[in-house]
């Protein structure tokens, strides 16, 4: 099995110094007030409607040019519509309808302004409105899902070059060079957009020729534009993905209207578009009112995520970046910590077997362990000292007991890292798990390795709790904070909750205040919900997320960054085309300790459950479903350690009283003020609490990690409770698309997944259930074209047709099919075959359209039925996906026979025994991992940054170039060992690599002397 620990890859010193100076200049400008204001005085709001065909070209759109009033309201100065330049040719009747409808509208403007509503062409709009407002007037351009709207305005597009590689550049303006020929207006800036994920994108104006004053902002910097995607800032404020309609509901404003005939210009459709623009303006007002309650120096168009807000609060408190304060910490230590960093623990323990459970979760898991371990002192410390703690850690581990771990003072001693020699210890591992169903993931396994690994202190303690033996510690280092940095300043979170970084742990205080806010009844539900949500965002992102931030940068084609990589081994140099730069508050020790603390908390809960004779069905980051009934007893379960009266294997279910006793035991680890959070930090989830407050056991069915549901049976009725969307959420809703070709029915969004789980559970209970009719519909995913490569491939389908300047644009929505593995065309690599098609809302059209392979550009027809034809590909139906989903394996676990879990494995699972064969050093997973999880357009290998030690390549090349017997003689090893090194069946350890390189140098010296 090959492990993939994370590593730190620092750029060359000169490049790091330049970046540090730029950050310092930005900080100085912020402190001296030289930055432009958060909110420009004027705002240009956009909302477009497109054709309903595959191109999704601009049909028409509505704009509102507004100004902010003194009381924070948007006053509309000018309102208008714009349409595609070729609309008169494409749809003359539609253009006539648009103009007539607009002419009859009453201007929706301020009382002191009397501007008629305009109806402009795209060119007129960009020249008269957009350029004057967004470039010359330097106003803010806002919209919901803004990259889509802006890309509809473009004439042409292409791939950005140089330092902006990876972005897409759009040409917006042109001029008539001579009759019948137009050229790009090179004295106007191009628009550039870099896609990050489904909720975020960077948008800016590129450089232009002859810029003049319009290229400079109020601070004298080159003006790059102000673009605010409301989809992004709503995500940053709420930590939830929203549509325009759901965002309006969340912020209490009038939402969008309903359109029943997209793509055809009618008076109703024009009114629908105008209402969308109004809803966007109302949402912007509400978002500004909420955002301005945060006393932070953060531009709204730079609030890309909840972590952005958390970082801005830490900056407002005067907390300086750890990389600056802790510059004395050796980079080797940071590399050890990064190699110790893993995500949350998620696993299935009882598989494909319905069992009764009571689910419990921890209160604010990451802030809680952050507080218990005293990491708040590290956050505000003046400096950090690294010292050897080998003997101290060995003595600490020798005295570990369950009771000791329940002592809060013990947790304050866990801020250390140890070099461990794994020998059947239970430790986290990130690996490509071998077996019949290979899978990349993170597990907590019995681990054996022929080389030492670095682990965080809480993970080592968790191993002792779960195995009963102390791992072999080669050495350990402890990070000790010293002093308190100067300049710390109190702030009021959301303008209401005072937080003083000088008075103890920041995140403990935030969690306490959140509990007090939730308990208040003198506030409205809306105000209470928004304040507690703001506190949650800062606590969770600040205590963990920002410490692990790494930002991937695509370099210009043919260029590489020189890096120095720190991890498990000695540091080495390498080059990378897409280096990852640490965020401003990136600090691997805090990130690694926070997640390790969460895994220790789950390990302690697991130990309590097993000591009581019980087990669990699944655990997920901060929760665990404990097998339990009202009175306890045996529950039938394959591979269980007990036998029930019927002679079947069974597991022991705890009683509700025993679960409550375990829950109460965690009260000793409550680090919070009892007046705010009383009792245990372990609580029973709402789904298991009845109306009277009594704990209720629910039936649970688990397929694999993160794929589970709760249900209850009443006679013949089966009700699914809170069905998991993991593995299904990326699919288009087949109920909505089959019922309506134009509108996705919101009420069906959850119902179809609940129906899928209802079919799965009924079959697990032994019932003979027929597939619903809509199970025969294709399983397709809606994706956005976010790269020029994808767009160009789609445009190959226009061969033989008269092509326009722009066909398929970036940020156009497309459909991605899920191809049945056995039905891939002959001679095609399954890993390089992705079928996509233009986005169509009518499901009936999906099997009638021609689909394009993104890699080859070849086109195919598709079907969901078995068929043999050269140009027809069978794609998966909902039934196919459900069939695979229903028995998805758990490769990081093993069945009762010790073999890796496959699709047929059911009942009680156990941890796999993992033997590491080699290591591959990787960076943090890319944002494109979202597309991989949706079975979309990327391969996992394409989105992971792998760092290769060039010394290995040199050593291996020498071994392969010399006679085997000669290499064996020089190295003092057997010829068989040399052969295994040549075929890369043996890992090249640092010691062996050093011997090879030394022999290589000696050989070169000898040849030189002979010469």
C-alpha cells in the first residue's frame, strides 16, 4: 500500500521575500487608510437571460445602475435592458416584443431622477453603460453567479497567459476597422476570470494599452475592477451554498419570480428578468447590512469564504501571521507537522445491515479540542520554542489510561509531535488502499511500516486507547509558546459580542457567546439566527480551516517554480508547474493538532462504547451512531461476536441508559463556562430526542463512510429520515426533469433521494421492491465549463457549420454522463473518456442529443439500454447508479474474514491491517477535487500536486545504466535487491539512495582519474 503524506513546499527565498514585501505594503496601506472604500459609491447590477439551446447565448438582460444612500439603501439611478447584437436577425419578433414591453414599463428609479428605461444592444450597453460605470467610474459590478452573466457579454475568449495562466480572458469591446470588419479595442481592458470551485471565482480587468487615469484607483494603484458575486459573499457569510431564491429567503428579502417558458421572449419573461434584477438589488442591500456589522477591514469582493472573514477578524485583533512571529521555527519541524496532518475520521462499522442506534455528536468539535489543548496561547504568542521532549513524551504515554484522558489537564500536554515506528499501531493513514476495489482516502488503520512516521500527539494517545499498547517513539518535539505578542486589540464580533484576544482563548469565548445567543428569547428568530451563525463561522474557520490553507497557483506554460520540500525525509529540491503557497495564517502544527484532537475525542468515545460491550454503526468527524435500544440486548448482525437465541451472529446493543451514562462522562471535558454550556460536550442529536425530551432509538442503515440514513417502520409504511446526499447530490433531479421541462421543482429536491433510500432499505429488509418508472432516466450531472480546453473541445462539434465568433463559451452549463464501464467503445481508455452534452432541462432530450468525448472530440449517441453499436454508448441510468450506490464498498475496512471489504461484505467490519510499501509526497488536494467527486471531467491524478525527489531519479538512472553484478558489488547487496530496485518493486530509502549516489560519485571520480 502506498501512503501519500502531505508536505510543505517552500519557494525560493527571493520569491518568498518579494511576496512578503507585497503583503507588507498592502498591510501598510490598510493601516494608513490609503485603500479605496469597502463599498464604491455606485453599483452596476446585472442579470441576463440566455437562449434555451446548447449555446446559451445572450438573449437579453436587465441592468440597474444604483447609488448608495447615507442609510445604506440602494437608489436606482438608471434602469435598462440590453439584448444580443444579432437578436434582430435571430428573433425579430422577440426583439419587437422586448422593445414594446420595455417601452411600457414605469421607471423604477429614485424620486429625484427621471430617466426612461432604455433598451440597448449588447455593444451599446458595453459602451454607454458598462465601460463608463465599471472602468471609468470604477463602480462595483454585482450579480448572482456573476461569471456566467459576464461571459455572456463577451465577443471572444481565450486562455490567459503568463502569471495569469489558468484564468480565462474575455474580449468585450471592438470597433469597426473598416466596413464589414471589426477588431478588438486594444485600448479597453480585457476581462479575466479564474474559476476556483462552484461557489468562488477571481474576476478582474487585465492590463490595457494607453491606460491613463482610468487605470488608477483612489490609492494610485492600477485599477483591476470591483466585481462582487453575491453567490460567493452569501457563502462566506452563511457557510452554505445558495441559489438566488434560497439566498433571498435566507436574508428575508423578496425573491425571484417564476418563469414557465425560458428562452422565448414574452412580456412575462421580460418581467421575470426585471424581478430577478430587483431581487438581486434587494439581496445586495441585505448582504451589505449584514457584512457591515462585522468590524473588519475586508472588501466584500474579497470575502471568498468563511475563512476570509475569520482571517479578517484575527487581523482586526492585531494577531500577526504565524509565519512572521514564528520565523525561528525550523522548516523541518513544519514539514513534520504537515506530514502529520489528516482530515476528519469518517468510517462505516456495521455495513448493509439495519441496526437500531442513538447518534451523538460533540459540541463545536474543533473549537473544543483547540481550547482543551491550549492552542489559543499558540495563536497569540510572541514566539514559539521547539524543544526535544522524547523522554517526557515516553513517560506521558506510559501513564495513559481512559481516566487520564478524561482529565482536562491531560489535554494541555498534547501539543507535541513524535517520530513513531509503527508496528500494528492504530494510526491515521492517507493511501491508495489496495484490494479488489482500490480507493484513495484517509483511514484509521492498524499500521505497520519499515520506516518511522511523524504523528501528532493526540493520534499517538488515540492508538494507545484503541490497542492497549504504547507505540515505539524514536524522538519527540514539543512546541512551547512564549510571551504574548504586542498590539492585541479587542473587537466586537458582528458589532455585538466583545472578544479580547488578551484574555484567554478566543474560540472558547466565541462558542460560549454563541450558546448564550441561541438561548435568548428577547430577540427575533432572524436576528438570533444570524448572530449565532456569524459566531459559528468565525469559530470553526478560525480554529482550524485557516491554519491549513494552501493556494494552488498555475504558472505560465513551460515555467516551473523551484521549491524546497519538507516532510518525513530530509528536505529536497524539486520543480513544480503548480506550486502551492501558504495562506497568511497557515501554520501546520495548529492544523494537525486540531484534527488529531478531534480523532482522539472519537477514539475516547469508541473506547467507552467498547468497554461497555457495545459497538457503533458509523462515525463521521464529530459524531457517532452507537448501536442501542431502549433496554439493550442482542441485535442480529453478520460477523458479530455474540450469538442470539436463534443461533445467528449478533452484536450487543447498549441500553439508552448506558448511552446516557457515556454521554455524561464527557462532562468532565467541558472547557466552557457552565453558565453558557452546562453538562456534557457530547449531546444526543435532535433526530433521537422525542417531544418529551426522552432519547429515542432509530433504525440506521449504512453503506459506507458518509453514506447512511435513518428510518422508521410503522406497519407497511417506511419513513426515511435525513437521507445522506453523499454520492448522489451531484445528480440532476430526475423527478423534476421528468415532470417539467422548464422548472426544477424545489419540493422534489429531497424527495427523490428519500425515495432512492426507501428502495435501498426495503430491499435490505428483504422486500421485493420494483423500481419506480423514473429509475430508467439517465443519470447526468450539470457542470460548468470552467476551462478553455473544455470549451474548445465542445466547439469541435461545430465542424461543417457556419461558426460564429463565440460558440460554446466558458461558464456555459453542460451535462456530464456517467458511462457504464463495460460499454466503453472499443480501443478507448476508460480513464480518458468523458461524455458531455449541451445543457438541456428536458430529460426527454438527453438520449436524443449527440454527446462529445472531452478527450478525443468524437461524438456518440447514448442510451440507457443494452445495445451493441459502434457509435452508441450505454450510459448509466438512475437504476444503474442506485445499484452501484447500494453496495458501495469500504476499502479501508475489512470483513469478518480479514479480507478487504468489497461489495458483498456485510455486517460488522474491522480495521484493516495496512503495511506501507512506499510513500508518494503530495500537496493539498486541489479545488478541482469537487469535479472528480462528481465523476466529471477530471482524473484524480490531474488535480493532485505530486512532489518527486530528483535525487531518486538520478540514483535510479545510475542503477539501470550499470551491469547488475557491478551495482551489487559496489553497494554490497544481492543482485536480487538490485533487480527489485530497478523494477521499482523496492522503495528507495534515503539511506539506500545515499549509498547509490555515493557509489555513483566514486565511479565518476575513478573514470576521471583514468582519463
